[in-house]
């Protein structure tokens, strides 16, 4: 069974759908199709031609973003095993339409999306929290669905990792990779690093964050702005602790998966989506940016052996094929 993943989301960015598909293209036996270019019309024409080509093709299409799903739905793709893979309710759901035209487009997209989600295609969600988020945003109930978690390109080099030992480390390297949207709570990450720096020297690297935060005594800040996913992955690999305090129910975020793959210590809040992703991985819970860090508990946490995340992109492909059999 041959799968082909299709998306027109846009250029790759840290943790985005295009980055996920590019990992699938590079590290699995599945094919991908991403029409590139700045001209939206030419991209849509390429997408339509590809969908029509698949009519007589044995490849099973996996449409991975709203736009590609919409075109497949409108073109009434006849493949009995067509797959709609969902990472969220659609980026347009977080827009703020102001004009009558923008409101019309928003309502139009939302209604079409409901038809897509209730179509006969195989509906696969990247996490249960993703499903819940979509049902809440679209005010629908989806009865038939499957859950299929993301994977990392390769198996981890190490099985178990623990540390660092705070009283022996010269400096603790903290990292966050993602957008600097208010819901990502980067200010909370900065607050955590500031509080931790009262006990030891820290270095906080913010990948994808354009806002410039000030370094302080015992705390060095690296605000790197927009960088490639490959660059951020290398930074994560060479860090000690990931800090993820998002106030948005992320759908199985790649940042957490990369952090688990490299066996980093992970600081998170009680966001149910983050806890779902970290279900089988030890984490340090920090609920409120105003609370103090219990440094003894934090050191005990870091001493707990952490089993590196072993699920790969190929495992995810095999999971999808198993669902379709």
C-alpha cells in the first residue's frame, strides 16, 4: 500500500505541517506532494492536476491541510481510502475577520470544513486533544475517527538519559522552539528562566521568537528569530531542558517530540494537550509563572531516568496503513 501526503500549507517553519511532511518524504517510504511558489493560483492549479492524476493511480492520498482537503472534497475524489489527516481546526479559525467580505469568507470556510470533517473520508487526528479542539471550534461531534501520533525521523541514539546535576553543571541550557504568539506564553518561559537563574547560571535560547528579551545576571538570552527547522533541531539536541508553557492545546507538537527524542528534561504547565503528548515521559510541572521553583524537587526530577521517544515517522506511516487495512 503506497501513501502520498499532500499539503499546500506553505514554506517549512518550525513545527509546521510542511516540516512534518518533509520529514516523511526524507525518512519514510511514502511519497509527498507540496506545490511551491509564491503564486497561489499556480499552486492551486498544480494541486487540482495532482488530484485528477490520482483518480487513476493506486496511491492512497493523505490530505494534510485544510486547503488540500477542501479541493479533494470539492472534486469528489473517488478513492475509497482517501485520508484526511488533521493537526488542528484550521488556521483561519484564529483570524479576526473585520470586514463583511472577511466574515463571509470565514463563515464559508467554516461550513465547508464541517462537510469535510463529516465526509466519508477516513478521518485521522494527530491526538485526542486535536479532535476535541476541532469538535469545540466547529461545534460538531465526530463519531468515526482514528488517532495517529507524530513520529521523529530516526530512532534515538540513547535509550535512557538523566540529569543534568544542578550542583555540578557550570550552566544549564534551556530551549524553546516555536512561534512567539501570545498563546505560546513565551513571557512565562522567560519568567521560569529568570527564577531558575537565582539558583544557577542559565542560558535560554528562543528559536522562532522575534521579541528580544533582556539578559540578566546568571541568565543569558538568545532570541534567534526565524531560523530553519534543522537549525532549531540542532539547538534542541545540544540543550539540557525544554520549556513549553503554551496556553493553547497544541496538537502533539513536534517541539515536545524532538525534546523527548533527545531525552531532555521538560518543564510544562497543566495544559491537557501537552500532558497528553508527555503521557509516558517524566516532566516537571510548573503551573503558574508566579510560583516559586522548588529547586529540590526540580533536582529530583532531573535525576529520574528519561526514556527517549522511540516512535519514528515510519512508525506513523505503518500506523496509518494498519488503520486503512
